C-alpha cells in the first residue's frame, strides 16, 4: 500500500488493518512491531499542544510528552516527570518507525512519514528525524 504524507485514519486499528493487512477488532497500544528482521514498527505518537508554552494535562501519558517541529521533520519524545525513563544513551536509531501522529485538537491519526531515533538531547529528550515521506509499506514488511 502506498502511504502519502497527510493520509488520515480514524483509529489505530484502521491503520493496522488497512495499511499492514492485520485483522484486528481493536488496537490499544501506541507502537506495534511489524517486522522483527528489519525492526520496523508502526508508531502512533500523540502530539502535545504547546500553544500555552507547556503541555496541557491530556498531552502526557505516564509522563511522556511528544512534540513536533514546525517543519514536521522532527519529533521530540521526553518524560518531563521522570527523565530517568529515557534510559541510557544509545547508538543512532536505524529502526524505522512508520509514524501516524495525532495532532492537538484532532480526532484522527495522520501519516507523517518514516522516523528514526537519531540522538538524545538533554532538554528535549529523544530526537526522531524523518527519513522518508511517501512510501510503499511493502518495502518495510
């Protein structure tokens, strides 16, 4: 299946069934392993509303907060409540995450590209950079 930046889906289960051929009735996680050999995953980060300069109460999940750069090429994932949950520094991520974001005040998930973790920033947390835009999902399975 060809995914294009901005493609929208109502629910995670719709993404998993329509884009990756799963046959689930419901999906409740924000991350699903698609291919253990290529270490490809589907990722569903909820993007925080920072219009007031800080995340709103509903933007955090167990302290985790995701933000998106203005150009849409970078996602920052941090745990402001417990920074130790970020773990130790790890090598640059080569594991592709086919990413569907949920923007603030939106009820849908939209395809944002393929992201890979590149580094850890002391203030922003894990830094994920977009490595591909429009894709054929078969190339990642």
